[in-house]
């Protein structure tokens, strides 16, 4: 049976501006039958279906109404100016996302303080640049109307963040850590050297964040949220994933004081930030959360991991936290796992790694299966929540079939695309209108976008958008 994808062979050419070595990885993802054969070969089970019209259904999450069930995940572009304002490439990227038809556009990480930026060109919202963010929101809505129609209005979310141990506000590491962590301190290239952990002393310019800083930082989140709503964002996301400051707090069992050790203390910062936003702005200002549910780091340093086997997830604490967030009115959750600096294969299954010498310990299909399975566990535990699913980009032309099946089976309510949106900004429009994705436009999971980000360069798709990004990589 022909599913409209052609005889697609998933081919990765390392020679494509990414490496001098010529090699390729081939996966036949061109039909549902071929995909099922691949799953059987790798010992995986991922549901797929040919009928994908379910993705056109609107989704209500509290006060937020998404016009369809497709989302663009937050992905840093590293193309703001020195003051945190969106730059020309930022405007171009979000205009393309908006014209692409997704019902939810989850903006990339926006720092709440300058010292918390992950790179000198990360967005940072402040009083001096609110006009620029207002312009960005207006152009997003205009591009959506021009492309999809006057009735199409995507929900746009501002992701508020502090990079913590991954802070690089001036282009070199200036880690702000919550506790010493032998796994992250030793292995993470943007963290402190292992020798300093052994000596018990922070590296030069590394800050061991105290409780007073965290107390004051809560109000910076409140201020940033206020500015985001003034700029026209529909909601704010208090980012708690991928090893950044709030996520590291959630696993800070070895930290003393009111923000460490017990679950109540480790979750205190996130919950108090949300409470302060509601107390100062009002309960009718929607808050969302991109929440990491499993980071794959051994106990006592890991979050959402089995105590005796960190390779397995234990979602007891993450689900407990999700329940507390829902008590505060949060209904929209962007699901994610892993730490991109330590174990990128968990959250971004790839065919080629962005880290030299890093080899995935598993077939990427296993990673996709894990994310779909864990997100389903969360969604089914809280059926009234709206969970945005993750991990679909690697599936290439099978993304719509797998996403539609996951939604139909109640595993998620919205299908999100990260790297796929970089490569194929109009993926949603094609899924909703053509009922399939074009084989020459899908993400090939080459990690080129991640490599650009790690190199401090403006980030996009080297393969599908070379005129704007391949040349920058060569310079």
C-alpha cells in the first residue's frame, strides 16, 4: 500500500558540510509496513496509523485554546543581540514557524537575568527591549494569518529560564551551580573541571549559588513574566528541564538550606515563582511548564531515576510535582527528558552526534520509544492535563503517523516538533493539508543544529536551510 511518502530511504551523509568522513546510515521509514519491520528488528513498539486527521483537532488547556494539535518546541537560535533582543534571524525563524501552521509556538529559552544567559546571543527580556518582543509577537500573528487564514491564531509561549551551571553570558563558561555533582562536574564540557570537585573548590568564576540569590531570583522571574505578558505572549513557561538551574534544583539532594535535600525544598523555588506570579499578576495569566521527567543521572544526583538503576525512570517525584503544579492551575506541560550536555541520546535521538567521540549506547528508535512511553505514563496519570509529546523528529516522514496514533490512544494531546521545525518549518501545514510530509524536507537527525549552538553560532538547519546557516559554520 502506498502511504504517500514514496520509497523513502533515511540517508545521513556525513560529508554534507558536517565531516570529511564519508559514511551513511540508512533506515527505511517510507511506509508503515517498513517502519514496523524496523521496529521489530530493533525490539521496539511504536504505534502508527495512516489516518492523521486527528492532528487538526483544537486543544483546550485551561484558558489557552490551540487551533490544532501540533506544536513547535522551544529551540535556542543564539541569534539575539547583545542586549537580548530578537535579531533578524530570530524574526525570520518565527515568521516561518508561524506561517507553517502549528497551533502552538513555544518560544525558545529567554533569560530572566543577564548572568543566566547560556550564550551572549541568547534572548533576554528586560525593560529596554519589550518593544522588540512586541514586534516579534505581532509579526508571528500576522504571518500566521497571511499563511493559514484570518481565523488561525497560534498560542505563543515565552519560555523563561536561568541557565545555571551552563551559563556563558560572555561566550565562556561562568557556571552558577547549586551543588557539586561528580557526574556533571566531570563530564559536562560547559561545567567545572573534575579536579575542582576533587579539591572541593569551585573553578575560577564558578559561583556556588546561595539561598539569598535564589530568593531574589524569584522576583526576576516575576518581572520577566510581567514583561512577557505586556509584550503579547499568551502564556509563560517556567523552564524546569535539561539540567538548567530550576531542573538542577529538583535533584539537589546534596544541597543544604531551604532549597535542598527534601522534595519540599527542592521543588520550593519553582512553586514559589509560580505563586508569586499569580499573586502579583493574577490567576488569569496562564503559566505553563516544560518539565524534565527523567535525567538519566545516578542517585543521589538524579531526578526521576530509579534509586538502584539510573538507566530506568522512576516518575514518582516528577508526577508528584506535576500534581502540585496542576493545583496551581497549570494545565499545559511540555514533556522532555535527559541532559543535552551529558546524555543527548535520551532527549534527542540522533543519527550523528554533535559531540565528537560521543556514541549513543542505543539505537535512536529506542530513545523515541522511551519518550513516547514515558509521556504516555504522565498523560494517563493526569488525563485532565495537556501533555505536549516529544521525540517525533527522528521519525522523519513517519512523524505524523506516530503522532496521530499517540494522540488517538490517549498517550499525549499535542504532537511537538523540535529539530523537525528547524528543518521543515511548514511541517504542520503539510500534515494538516497534504496528510504527509515531503521526504526531501524532513529532519535527518544529523545534529548539525546542535553543533551550531555548541559552537556559539546562530542555529538552524545546515541541511535544509544552508544559505543561512552552512556558510556561517564554514566561517
